C-alpha cells in the first residue's frame, strides 16, 4: 500500500455517502409531497361546498288544453298534477306513460269552485265555493311495484262541506293551516263592495276511540282592523297565526292569544322604496319567514323573532336578495330546506333563505306560468303559457353553504340579530344546520392563548435556569424528567383534567389565585434576599443548588395560599344566593353576577393548566438546547468584563439563543393548536366566542374528533368538518411559515462569527 492510497476514501464509504445523501433528499421530498397530498385531499373534499346549483333539462310534456291555476307534484316527482280554474285535478304520469288522470272534486258536491289553495306539505287542496262554503280534498300518493317496476298510485279523498263566512257570497281567496287537532281557515269575500276576511277555527272531536272529524269551534271577522282592502292571506301550519297584506302595502300579523286571534303587529315591508305595494307574499319552509316582492322586483324576507326588550314574536327584516326585473309571477318553496324558486316571465331564480345566496338563476327559452320545486329537492317543474310542462333535474347537495355561512354572520330564524353559530344537529327534522367556523376558530385561539400563557414563563425560565445556573448533575436529572413528561398521552392528561383538576379548581378558585400570587411574590423576594447575602452565608449551598433553599419557601407559599383562599373568598367574593336570598361567599356565583360571564366547571383555566403541562416539555427541551449551545467564548467574555451571571444570561445568552427559543415557542404553539383530547375532555365543548377564562370552548380539532363519526358520508356536515381541518392546516402552515421567516432573520441578527 502506497502512502498516497492510505489517505484515499474507500469506495464503499463513498457509495454509502452518496446513497445516504440521495436517500435523505428523497425522504425529505417525500415528506413534503405527503403533506402536500394530505392538504390537497382535504381541500378537495371541501370544494363542493362552494359550488352553486346545477340544472339540467330532462324532458317536456304537452298538457291538454286548459286554464291551469296550480302546478303540484308528488314526493318523487313522477306524478305531477295541475289544477284548472274549475277545480279539476289532472295527474300526468311521467314514468308509467299512463293517460292523464282527472278528478273533479267540486262535481261530487255539486258546487261551483271560485277559489282554492294548494297545501304542498299536506298534499291537500282547499276549495272555496260560490255560496260561501269550503271543503278539502286530500291527495294520497302511494308507490307500488308492477312487473318489476315501481309506479305511483294516486287517490283523492274529499272532506265535508263547511261554511266559512258570509253564506251565499262567493269565496274569492282562501287558505288554511292545520295542526294535529286544530285547523284555521281564512277566506276573503266581498260585502257591499268591500273586501272582508272571515276566519273559522275547527277542532277535532274527542271520543273514546280517539280524535274524530274537524268541527267548527269559532268564527271571526277581522276586516274592521284594516285601513285599506286586504289583498293577500297566509295562515301558518299550526293554525295559530295569520298574515294579511293590504292594497296600500301594509302587513297585519294576527296571532292566537287566549283562544282568540289578536293583532300583534302592523308594518310596511317596502316603506323605504318608491313603490310600497306588495306584489307577492309567501311562506318559507317552517312558516316562520315570509318572502315578499314589490312591483320593482325587490325581494325581501321578514322573519319572526323576539326583539330585545319584548316578550312576543314579531316580524322583522332579515334578508334582501338581488332584485328581479319586476314583481314575482310565480313562487315555490322547497320542502327539504330553506330554498325557494321565484321569478317572472322567462327568468327563474333559485335562492336560499338563510344564506341570502342565489343558488342558480337563468333565463329559460319559454315564459313561465307556474313552477314548483320537487319534494326531494332534485327536480324543478315549469309550466309555460303554451301548456307545456318542462322537467329539469336539480343537483344542489349543499344549498345551505356559502363563504358567508362559514365565515360571516347570518340571521337565523328566531334569532334577534345576525350571529356566528355552530350547531350541526337538532332535535327535530326541520332543524336548520348552523355551520359557522368562526366560533371554532375563536375557541382554538382561546385554548392556545391560555395554554401558552401558563407554559411560556415556566418553560423558558426553567430552561434558562437549567442551562445557565443549575449544576450539571441537576441538569442530567431534569432533562430526562421533562422528556418523560412529553411522552404522557394526552388522553391521560384530559382524564385527569376532567375528573380531578376541574372539580378541585371549581371549589377553590380564590385559593388558586392566591397561590399564584404568593408563589411569584415569594420567588422574587427569595431571589432578592439571596443576592443580598454575602458569600460567607451563601457558601453553605454550592452554586447550582440554590433551588434546594427555594423549595421550602414555595411549599410554604403554596400552603398559605391554599389555606387563606376561603378567607379571601369571604372578604372579596360575597354575593346573594338566588335560591335563599342570603349573602354568601361563593366565587362561582360572584363571577357571573359581577362580570355577566358564565362560570363552568370545565373551563379555559383547567384547559390552560393541563395543556400547558403537555406543552412545557417541548418548549423546555428545545429552548434548553439552544441556550446550552451558546458559545462559551461569549459567556466567558461577558463574565470577564465584570457582568454577573444573571446579566450575562439576560444580555448575552438569551439574545443569542433567541432564534432557537422562538422555534421552540412555535413548535409548542403548533402542539397547542392541534391538541384534541385534552380539550375534548376538559371543556364543555360549547362553541362560544367569549374570552372568559371560566367558560369552555370548542376547537377545530376537537370539533372534527367529536362530530366526524356521526357525520353522513359526503354530506354537508362531513365536508364542513373537512373545511375545518383545512382551516386548521392553513393556520398551522401560516404560523410556521411566519415563524421560520422570523427565525431566519433573528439568526442572521444574532449570529456569531
């Protein structure tokens, strides 16, 4: 072997070096690609939430000649029907190709029909007659199977003839609402050239065999209240409220009170426009909101709610849509959600009543006479003036979503004002999902803030003491202990927080506050006292072991604070017991009375303590490494120039290690933002938006963990949870990116030569 070959690198070593270089590079690129792939997958799941409705023409059917006044449809959209001005019902089979099925309800009773109203929810038609009577015809659809194919059968059932108001006077307009045991019918008639409105309340007879037929209970005329002739009538489905519009543009709202209809409100929905007349007035699903238009095409929604300082529900303006090019000529509300179809001439517009968004709008190649939304919100039916029935397929799986629904304020039905609200489930089928992510974002920031508030001082100061002041033997003991702390499962910490820490803090909040004050105060006083001692007294404790003398002081301060807490509560936190009226010392009652904020057992204080316990080891370990790696030349030079150890630590070591400490803080922040189990178990998981330390919160990560198992696959809630995950991903990515930029600048600023 030559002398030169002795210093040549072996081929195997060079091969391994090249392999590991490429392997590490490929591994890094793979990690980046995997993270990017996860983000793209999550974001892809959210894209359908922001797409509008899609409409596709399916077919057209020519109807028999006739003057049709109503267009209706069955639940499946396979057997639509029309009603002519004589009251005859004609069913059109779109699937089975049967002949048109016609039914003549008025012929059975030998009555002339002068008015009718189609109740889509109950699939009933109420008829008003020329002699002041009414009757109801129910339409019953039933699917059946024949020759391996499904068909829809239809039957009609006509109820008894009953008087509505003025006998012998034609009914010009009629409507009704019916609950389980009560029905309210309202009709417009003309007496002596003046329009009058009569109402009839019907109740079901009770017998040994249960509820029977409806019988007339009361009749009431309410026309004397109006300043001009009524033009439109709506009765809600419970049969306890009537909304009446007049020719001068006013709306009168009557509600049942004490068994009688009483006037609750009079308002002008278009009092700020050039034309105050009301062109159309219809209910939205749920019949809490009224959809209105005027001759200018202005489209507004007024909803019932209880204003501040009031005890009764009244109508107030909650929504306004893009104006049509004139008064609405047709209207149909969805039976599945808050969507409605409205328009005039050849313009059709599908709008959503909660989000105030136009889901779809288009000018069709025909003039629309009547329109109806399919019962399953999957079809649109249009009847033109040439008696052609046009069927369009509707695809709008997430109508209740929009950018504003997720990140803006919405005025939900029944609310006194617009609000940010997350409430994904309810107790009834007609419940409307509220999917604002803002309370969850606020909850995430709130939990992170209190966790970092407790974690940062302890972690950074502990790392500073361990690296600069503690004896090396002590450092060998502390670092492994902190790493063991970091390995504790978060579910265990959440369990301890919920079952041990939360009840403990709830009963002793003044003690906790006093302990914090005394521990901090005694620590500073002990430090000042220790530094004032001369060396002949301080020599008894070796440098780096001063903490041994501090431990008894901290124990005494903690014990005193814990014992004096109840005394402090008796002095400062006295309030009136709402149950007995006596003055008692109870912080849990004092806090809501003084601040107006709530006090919950599982609150942000508990989360802050326990989440800080999970974050401290991460921040401590990285910060301690950064502080320990400061070049000895800097610390030695500072000490040689006369600076004390404390001055050196604060003025030299801390600024030099600040980029690493900043990285530690950002890593801990990411840990706190993404924490799930501690938040799930240690808070009430209520999506509130206040920063009250004694109330809970719901974070984005906890929300995904709690709701995803129950979310229907690819449904609105399912995709909304993915949107929450995307927001959390973006928040974390943004914070880490900003942190890395700041860290690099700090590194350049404080780098050593």
